[in-house]
C-alpha cells in the first residue's frame, strides 16, 4: 500500500481520480471524509473544528484517527493489490493533531490521551506503507484553490492555518523529524503540484511517469504506463 499525502488544497482527490483513469490497474482509496465532513453524527465535525477548534479539536482528531486506523487495517489485509490511499493515520498524527496541540487547540491532557491511543493502535497493528507520495504545494496556492472551490466547511479556513499544516508536512515527509523509526525508512516521492495538472496534459503525464517509476523502484508489479490523450477537466477537487 502507498499513501498520498498533502496539504488541504494540494489536489489529492483530483490526482487520485485522474490516476484511476489513466492507470486503472492501480486501486485508489479515497479518504473517508464523509464520516466527519457530512452529517453522519448529526453535524459536520469538520465545520465545528474550523469554527471553534479549541472546543472541537479532540473530538475531531480522535474520530479521524479511529476512522483512519480502521481503513488502514482493512486495506493492509489485501496487500497483494497495488493501491494508493488518500491521507493516513501518520499525517493525521504528525501534521494535523500535532499542529492542534502546538496551537493549543488540544490541552496537555488531551494530547497525552491522543498520543496514548496512537501508540496503542498504530505501531503494533498497522504495517507501514511501501511509500509516500507527497503532493507539495505552496500554502498560498492551496489557499487560492480552496477559495475557488468554495466549500461551506472551509469558509473559515485561514492562510495562517494552511502555512502551519504545510510546515508539519515538510517536517514529516521531507525532514522526517521525530517520526517512528519504521517510517524513516519509507521512501517518499515528492511531486511539485504548484502548477495545475488537471487541464495540463504534459504536466499530468510527468506526474504519471514519476508515479510509475516510483512504484517499480519500491517493488510494485505494474504494467507500463501508456501515454494517452487526456481530456481537459474544468474543476479542481481536493
């Protein structure tokens, strides 16, 4: 299993959709955002978190960790299939939850409780991925994309918050600062996604070829990527 990571607004959902169209032999797994973005629990916990992070951070981070652990365990049971999953328990911990603690959205005791659950659930039960694919984008470009897609839950999302999350991704995936020893050995493919790729066939082909090379180098058995005509799409969804 491989994991696709990146800031809010990086282009993850769009990237997975295009990947499934042009490399259909790779299984893609979307992030279970409906569990916290919709009304599964009678309200959008994502909206609650953005509007009042100090009140909702622990509830939100605990729910997303639980969902991601469940998804990870389900997907690793079919490890014979080459698959790329959107986001992970790891970015949930090192990027989002840690940032909530650093910004004092989580109290000391809430952070300690979260860490204990993570330490209990993850290292001994979840197999590290074969690789991470990091869609790297500047916070300013991500912020512009978020404003253009105009989702209700993200109306209060600030550029300052995106800069914080970008910094956490850089520490996690580029510097590999303070992460589990097993994760330090996981290779990372970094793709520059500042340039729009959905309506740019040349840029998309470069990303597809980079994915193919990375998967082969890290032991995946896949057929060669075939250059094909890519129809332009009008919207960017992440």
